[in-house]
């Protein structure tokens, strides 16, 4: 590793991954590891080694690896767009294929939002609102919307005109005697107050994860929250921009996570679940209304990049979405999600460190409460790896579970047993003497 600039330059890799199959990865030290993180970033939602996806990639490579998005057509782009807009319940019927990352998708949605207002004669609408404790990506424009701790380093480069409201998280901010519905109204009111303070004539869009993702740990919205937000955005002509990079395309038990909330946003962007990690690709879903504004205005989207709608990536994403967008597949994801949350709560509800387990479908998190929370999560990850050959994402105040959607029930049962026993074991000896020397291992 003499020439590779690593994210953590002072940390040595304990092992290399030499192959992967189903939900397992294999190291150069002859270890077979169960991965409950979907490649650690939640992208491997179908595991590894799916023949139909591999064949689709090979077939496209023999035709053409990539052809420019602006100049030439590619039938796979249209087929993929058709699947992504298949669910008419949220009435999004246009797909703008962007690039390879969620950051690019978020920034594309922001640019499309600004252009649509601009082309409607409202050039002053350039401010974006978001929520604290969110994560939308790592480009400069996008980092100004989020609160990921390490990215706060770049705050001096941020656009100072973007603003945040409080996170929508009933586990932290709902009052003692407040109902979920009352909390929804209060959260939505916070948005309206901020809009009035800034001036709606200055605001382009409100960006939010359908449910708070990996940063805070899979917190679904309370009842009617997004409907109330939708009404406020309509009232002040502000675009509702939904981030489903983490919880999109089937991971929540519905194809689009926002379907749980029966709301149609102006823009919805996706990425890591789109081609399940087989290729990098991202997209923004929107409406004919937005397209028509641009047709009448500048007559072109003033944004493009070399690899948007990458031809091989589209071929891979098409096969991935054919698998996911099936009624029985989504029913199984939803059923397994309920099973996972209910059993995990049953196993740990009497433990002093356990707070809650929450999520939708197979995007779930467990939150704990103890001294040195970050170290507790790290130690959970360390011991699960060392003693049980299982990879988890444990840090800050939560463990996120973003395993493959086609995980077998017996594999879930094995994990539940090993994890709950490990949680209890560490909790039983959690003292300063025990945790003061804990360090993250290779897969942290």
C-alpha cells in the first residue's frame, strides 16, 4: 500500500477482501465473514454473485461500454426509467440519470429545483432548507445540508445561505405527553416558521431523507409528517426534495420509501440501491410539470457530466430493479423487517443499555444508552467480527443493519442469537477499566 492514499492514512488494513458470494465476503486470511452492512455502506442489497446481473453487464460490454447521455439513445436507460416510475401512487414519471454517487444525485436535484424556479421567473429562489442530523452526500454544495461529523471540517466552504431546522426524531424530540400526530404538527410548524423568517420568495427547496438514515439510525417519520410538509411546500411554492439514497428501491418494504407516507415529492433521488453495488449509478425522479417548465424556459438542463446514465451501469441497474420491483419480493422484505425488529426487541428489551430498535423493511437500527456510546458500538463491532466472523456497523449511539434484502431467515436467526448474546456480554462488564483501551478494528 505504498502508493494508495487511504481515507485513514495511519491505519493498516487487517485483511483484503478477495471474493464475495451471497451475503458473505472472504478475506486473504481464509476467513468467511457474514456481512450485515451490505458492503458497509448499504449498497449490496442483493449480496454478491447474482448471475443475471453479471450477465447483463457482460452483454452490454460487448455492445458498448458507454455512450454520451446528451447525444445518443440507449434502450436500457428508457427501460430502467420505466421501472423506476412504475409505481403511479407517487406520480413521478420522469427520470434524470445523473452519475455515480448519491452526492451527485442530491446536487442534481438542487440544480433542477433552482432551474425550474428560475425558468418560471423566480430567480431569487436559491436557498435550500434541510434538517439537522441528516446526511445527503459529500460535495461542497451538499455538505452544507448535512451534519455528518467529519464533514463539518468543510463548513468554511459552505454556502452560508442554506439553513437547517431540527431533525424529525420522535425518540429524541417528542414531548412526554405529546402524541405522534401532535409531534408531526409541531415539526411541520418548525419548518413553516423557518420559511417565514427567511422569506418563501428566497427558498428553492426543502431536502429531507424519507426516514433519517445511517447517521442518526433509521428513524421513520411520525404519522402525517410528510403530508403536512407537502402542504407547507405547496403553500409557499417550495420544492419538496426527498433523499432515498439510503432507504430507496425496496429496502423499506415498499419500492419507494415515501409510499409509506402517501406523498408525491417534486424530486426524489436515489443511488446506492439502484445497481446494488454492481456498478455506480444515481438518478433523480421528477415530473412532467418540471420538464415542461424547462422546455418553455431555457430549453435544456444546464447540467451534465461525462458518465451520467452510464451504459453498463444502466444494464446492471435494470436487472437489479427487475428483481426488486416484484410484489412478492417486497412483501418478503417487509415481513422479514417486522420479524427482525420484533425479535431483536424481545431479546434485548430488558437490558439496561437498550433504548429501541426502529426502521422500515430491512433498513433498521438499534439505539443504546451508556457511558462512552461510541466505544460501546465499536466494541460490539469488534467482538462480532473477532468472535463470530460477522461484520456490523456500530458507532456513535447506534448499530445500523443494512444487510442484503435476500438474506435467508436462518441467517437472520443466527445473527440475532450471536448479536443479542454479544450485546449482553459487553454490557455486563462495561466499566471505565474495560473500555478505556478500545480501538476500532479493520472493518469499523
